[in-house]
C-alpha cells in the first residue's frame, strides 16, 4: 500500500511531522494552503527541549548553526527599571538539561526543517491546497480541498494551526480571543540602543503590558515584541499596526524601555487567541498536532517547541505500535495531552504575572528576586527536561 500519510499544514509543526513520519519509512504528502512553503513572523525562542526534538529529527546540527546562543534571561521592572531576575543560560543550564537555550528567526527554524524535508524522497508537497473537509473509512482518509480535488491517504495529521479545519470538523470548539494584543518587529542592530544590545532575551514587565527584545541572526538584528491588554473588544487576526496605538498603552513605563517603541519602521499587530485544552485529539486515522491541538499564548515561548515535541512523539508512537494508526494516534495523544495542557494553562498564568500591577507587581518582584540559578532550573525542570527517548506514555 503506497498511499501517503497526509499532513495538513506546511509550518514548523507540519514539516516536523513529515520528517518524523518519513523516518519511520512512510511516504508523506504535505498539503499547504499558501502558494509556497514558507514562514512569516520574526524571532522565536528555543528551549533545550526544542533542541532535543531537532536532534531526534536529524536537523540538530543545522539548527544550532543558525541559532543565537544567549547568556542569560533578564526580567526588568518597566516601571522603575529595576532588575527582577537574571537566569544564567550558560554551561550550567546546558549541563542541567543537556542542550542550550537559544533564539532564532522563525524563518531560519522553518527553513531548517523544510530543507531536510526536501531531501527526503518520500515527502512531497502540494501548495495552494486548502483543506475544507475530511472523509474517513476503515482503510484511510480523504481530504477534499477548496477546488474539490480529493486527496487520499492512509491517515491524516492536522497541523493546520489555530484556525485548524481538521479540528473544526472533528472537535468544533471555539477559539478563545484573549484580548492580549502582540506587536512584532525586527530592528537592525545599528538602530538598536547600544546600551540594550544584550545577548539575552530581555523582558520589561509593566502594568497590563510588557516588552521583549533579543538578538537575531548573529546579532545583526533585534527582535522586538510588545504586548498589551486591549481596551477594545478584539477580533482574532493579523494586520498592520500603528505606533500611536502602541504608545497609548505604555504611559506607565519608564523612559528606558519606552524609547524602544520608537524604533520599528513598521509593526505587525496580532490579536491573539488560544483554546481550552481538550482530552481527545485523535479520531480514528486522524490526529492533531501543534497549534491545531493546543494553541497557546506566547508567554512561555513554547509554541514551536511543543509542535516539535509532538512530531517526535508521533513518530515514536507509530514505531511502537507497529504502524497501527488508530492505536498509535491514541498513544501519541495519551503522551501529550497532559503536558501540553499544562503549558497552555501555565502560559496564561505567566502572562498574568508579567502584567501584574499595583501590589501584585510588588509580590511578583519579591517572588523572583534573589533566586539562585538552581532554583530557577528546578522550576523549569518539567518544561525543559523533556527527552525524545522517554516521550511515550505506557
């Protein structure tokens, strides 16, 4: 039987899934709705767990070449410019978790996976192909695209993002528009303040808002991310932003971080959404992966990391279950649901802490000030301690 496994979505999760499945000897067809396989966005952060997944997918060396290795993570109070916490991301973290912490341009992470997938003879791509419905029987799955073309496969992995058509058909739950708005921009090094060119993800926490910056592409650029609680009722989506709107939300912060808002020449504005965690991602020969399974907010910087972990776990489950798709998809789900739900819920809580105001801000600062690196690492063990060789639940 030469029918491929269909993967809906050619983003980071879909490409990682394609590689993981190809490693197990399956032909894979990736269906991507865009006209070409590519990635938009700016920087993303990669925890040690992401590098463990890259290694398992056979692209760890290339990912490491393209990443920027940071020395620490810094949290600043944007109101008084005091240091709340510094977490070393040096050899101590590598020794603890077996891999580094780094930042990378999203396109570089995506490109690393795409290049590897293109080298795999068993992986094919169909662009300008938007799935609109799925049919399933005892021997396989058929995806019907917007042009009415039918794509037959032995199974389907829905890696089609937060707006997942696959999830809509099999689960049908609503997205949760968070009211948190994210502005993202990339600033050239020469335009970035010299005194803030830190080799670190730096977060400036303010009342109902925060800023993040870190270097990209060897320090030639800086990623700048601004987040605030919108005063308006938001509709989920992406559009061009305005400096005037950003400035209106940052009156309460100090001049040092506030000057960063003048730097971007253009902004992209995301009104964010996630979903409530669900217990069942898998329906017969269909399963979900990445943001289609567990969309989350950005506060733990784990969206791409979770999708990479999902892909590795999916491949391992198929291997362990001898190619029985229904059993493998259930085992994959069993291995991932609790962990990813914890990330979704922890991410929401971290957003609350970052945006604390009044007395709650003082409590937050006291919680983190003076912590030793070991205490921070202990708190991160559940997240960064993931390993590919122990990814499956019994």
